[in-house]
C-alpha cells in the first residue's frame, strides 16, 4: 500500500494538483472556523450557532446535480478555475463587510451559504479531477492521498484560525483566505488548465438519464449512501456544536476553540498509518465497522468527560473515524465508475453526504437548544449503534465489485 502511495506522489502533475487543493482546503477551513468562532461571539443561541454548519452544507442539496452536470459536460480544469475564483471573491466580500462593521449573525450565515455555493461546483470536479492526473489503476490510491491532503488542511486550518485571531481582526483573516483562494485559481488557470487542454480532449457526454440508471443499479452506491447518511448525520454534532461546547461548557478562549477543533484534523492525519492496515483486513466491511465504533466511542467520551486532555484525545479519535469513512467511501466511488459520469456520481454522493450533515447539524442545534447538548451527543451515539446493526444485516455481502 505504501509503495502505491509513493508511486502516485512521484507523479508531478498529481503532486501539483494535490498541493493546490491543500492550500485551497486550508483557506476554506480557516474561513469556516473563523466564521464559527465569530458567531459564538455574536450570538449565544445554540440553534443560531448550528446554522453556520447548515448554511455550509445546504447548497449541496440545491446545486449538487447541476454541479455534477457542469463538471461532466465542460472542461474540469476550467470549472475548477471559475469555482475557485468565486470562492476568492466571496471571501473578499466578507472581508469588506466585516471591515465596515457590518458583521452580524444573519450576514455571516448568508455569506457562508454563498461561499458554499461556490464550493458545491468545486468539490465534485476537484475529486473527479484526480482521474485526469493519474492512470485508472492508481485512482484509489490517489484518492487516499487526496484525502490525506484534505486532512492536513483540516488539521492546520482550525488551529491556524484560532492563532490568527489572537493577532488579527476578523476582516484581516478573511482577507488572507481570499488571497489564498485567488492564488490557487491562478494556478488552475495557468498551470493545470493549460496542461490538460493541450494533452487531452473531454470524454463523450453521457445523458443524465443514462448516468442515473447506471448509478441506481449499483449496490455499492446504495451501501455507500447508507453509510454516508448514518456516519455524517451522527458526526455532525461535533462539527456544528464543538465550538459552542468549547466556549460555553469548557470555558475556552478563541485560541482554545480553534485548538480543540484542530484536534479532529490531527487525528485524521493518522489515517495514512491506520488505513493501510485496515485495507489488509480479510473482510472488506471491517473498515466501516471500525469507523462506526470509533466515532461512537469518541462522541460518548466527549459526552461523559469534562477533562480537556480526554476530550482532545476523543476529538482525535473522532477525526480518525471521520477521515477513514470519507477515504473509504470516496475511494470506492471514484474507482468504481467511469470518467464520463464521475462528476455526477460524486455530486449525488455529496448531496447525500451534505444533506446528512445539514440535517444532523440542525438536529443537534435543536436538541441542544430545547434540551441540552448532552442529549444531542447521546442521540448521535444511539444512531451509530442502530446504523451499524442495520448495515450488518442488509449490506454484509456488498463489496466494490458490485458496481
């Protein structure tokens, strides 16, 4: 497994694409973490705080199919360039509004939603674009490295955001993320786009009806979407409520909020060490069972403990479980479907994933507002247990050969 990863990393075209995505994802995580922290200082409402996560995910439900259609019909590098440029311009808008003293909960949530719309058009193409940089037999390993890069951004982004906010104003942090995003858009246009337009022609376009028939007939896709629903709905309690828990339950400063959220990314980096071992397990579904178990134990620990060191360790375990789930699901989907429909396959999968996250975040916010945060954590652990039991009964025989 490590030899295959090294072979992929030696590909200069993939390596440049990978580094550009790390910078872009790092900027996205810095901005989203900054917005989550800012909202905790603008509103004490648990529901309002959870709405940032909802605003970041809901646009996938509205624009996901269109984004996949655009990604399969038009040049993927060009779509990446335009999406990246849009992200940078939205960040500039938020920086300007914040600098003029216009920052409010409603404005922050609205701009987060606009930022997410641009992200919708970027993500399916950024994942499908892996297939343009490596041979088909290396796609699964490239997906593992791509997810590692995402988790490097996840590990550093929240911690960097918390550190920057100690010395910079919100507007200055937003201005920095805008610069990072715009720099990557220049790379995609002048580097990746020019290379691909000179060496490859776009594949024949497959109609949405034919693509949907192929997707709907895949047992693998049905199993992957089931896992996405359970894992990402339950796990959203951490992404949506952890800044709130850190501030109001653990009495953490802005830097402390960022550090705790950064623990999830540090745990996710362990994927590169743990996943090769998981992939060698005799039964292909054992890796998913491990994801369910680790996530449930991490959330239960956060519910039961008030000790910062224990919670930090539990967040690392949570980050590992989330990262492994994303890597396993993405790797199976990206390697099981043809390039001609891959953007739409990924877009539909992302719709399911982000619907689960949006509804899970809103559910966690409602439970925390009207009952207590502990109740939201308990409900997530219960759902993970039920989900694991159901998938063990109906999906045991499904593997990557069924697509």
